[in-house]
């Protein structure tokens, strides 16, 4: 059945007063940062075309996704920590939106000068998935899902919002279900079997579009919202966390893709429940970043052995930048033990930097205690015995609810510089720390 997504290209063209479909921009001010409101300047120039309705900002034009051996090592270590809790870890990374839109959309948009190669981006994404599939984590190739048919390609993402549609989410979850069935056939009895259906008179949702908000703020043009059909599963009445004790349990820890408008707007948890015939609890946090949601439920003890059969860690491809940093932060959280012995410690003073060095044995973890839980960004400079230096960027977004923010940051140094570490220096904003904040090293 053909996907139901109502587009409003004609409305866009009329709003722009265009006479030529090929050349008409949605908003002429998108061409330069100088003509954009300050809030949106970093997103310019914005690729847009009134004929097809697509709006694509610069931060989405990522082309390279392949990872190095350190990343695959850390993914394996993280997955092993979940296995110790008898939990399967699944990773769901939404594919590059410009690649799904297609080269024609990019080449026909305004401005016309861009060097993005949609095919190369999709290939690079798939290469990254193939690399991670050599580890113990379960990860499907969602670019193959989105590019499987012309209809799916057109319906996977909204054109004036950065998120997937309910259909894109459902087909992605079904690909995950099939991957789990192939790798772990005994875990979910019905995995890989269910497929959601689109009914002609079925439910739909209306997405106003964050990129439409940008258009309104920049050009004072109000674009029509997009309507998208909501696919349904036969077992929809038993979708979410309920009274059944015999169904497998899944924890969903994701981004705005799973927590849009502070709710599961795109029905990701519904899709998980339908595709796996499972009870699902959604811990996702809109604006929580790559690990905000999953780190919080690790540190607060939610993911205890036996409580969940699988954790689905969802993130958009735009968060797949400098993965080593957030992977070390997540691995540290998983390995954190409040009873771990401390090798060295120092208080965080008002200088904004503290250094620990002269180790008897190389540290394997850095613990940072920030009692008020308000610290959001810090940098950890790790120096090897041979003089090499690398920085681990620590991020904890303000969107994480206050009652879910831990006062401990735990960063794993496993395998860093082959464990030949000479010093660790923490750079931080002294305004975000309070009396009692300190840094500790653990062996």
C-alpha cells in the first residue's frame, strides 16, 4: 500500500511567489548566515527547494561515518557489560537524511553549490554499520531500509523536520527485529515476523516541523505542516508496558526520535512492542544527546540484571561524531562501582583546571564528583608516557531531567595509550562546580 504522507509543495511555491519550479527557494534568506537570525546562522547555507519541499541544514551534511579500532573495541566492551547484566544491547542509528533525500534534491536545491555526495554518504554509513556488526552489539543497516523502495525513500523522513516518520520508525524497528531474530533466535519468540500495516482510513499525525519554525523565523513564511500515516500492528492493544508477566521486556533509551514533544510522537515504543511482542518502557530524552538517556538509567541503577531482556539505544546520525568520547563516558558509567578504591584525588578549585600525574599504576577510570549535578561540559586531557595527548570531551545535556542527573561522571580509560598513561588533566567551568567537587582516579 502506498505510503500516506501529504506534501504541500504547491503551498510552498505560492508562499515564495515563485514562477519557476526548478529554481524557486522556500526562503531566499537561507542562502547565507548573514541573512539568518542569530539562532540559526550556524545552520546556513540551508539547502531548500519549493518544488520538492525539502529543507536540509548544514549540520546534517555529514558524509563520513566509518570508525576506527578503538571505537569497535569500546562497543564490544560496552556490550559485554550489558551481557553481564543478562541484557542484549541493540544500537539504532538513524541514517543520513540528505543521503535519503537523494542527490537530485541536493543538486536542485538553493544554494546550488554544495559538494555533498549522497551515494558516498549512504555507503559510508553502511560501512560503519558493517564494522559494528563485527562486534557483539546488534545493529541493523537503516540506510538499506530507507533506500529499499522509492516510496520508502520518500516517506522515511519528514521534508521539513529532521526526524523520521512513524513509518520510517516502524520499518527501522522491523529491521532491528529481523537482525535480532538472526543473531539471537531464542530471545524473542516472534522477532522478525510482524510487520505494521498502513490502513487507508487509519490514524495519522501532523508534524509542524522544526525546519518550518526556522522558515517562519527567517522569512516570515508559514509552511503547512506534514501529515503522516501511523502504521498499526495486529497486537497493538498490547503494545506498551502492561500487566503481562510473561512477555519479554525492552528498555528504549533514545533521543528526540523517540521522545519528540516530550512524548513518543513517532510511535517508536509502539513499534518495538509490536515487532517484538514485548513490554516496552521508554526512557528517551529529547535533546539528551548521544548517551544522555542511556547513561542516566545506567547510573541510577535502572538496568539491573533480569529487569530487561534488551536495551535499544537509539540515536540520530548527527550524534555519531567523536564517538570515542561518549563511548568512554558510557563504558565508565557501566563499570562504575561506588566502592572502587581511589588511587588519587584532587578538589576542583576556581582555576578551571586540575592535573593528576605520577601514578604508581596506570588508572583505568576517572571519576568526577559534581555534587549539584549541574556540570554540562568538561574536557579530559590524557597524556601518554611517550608524550602523545588526546582529549575526551565530556557532555551531559541540560535537557536531562533534574531527577535523572547523576552527580558522578565515570570515564573509562580502558586500552587508552595501551594503558601507558602519564597524566590526566581536567578542564572545567568553575561556575558549574560547587564546594565538594573533585576528581578521582581508580585502578
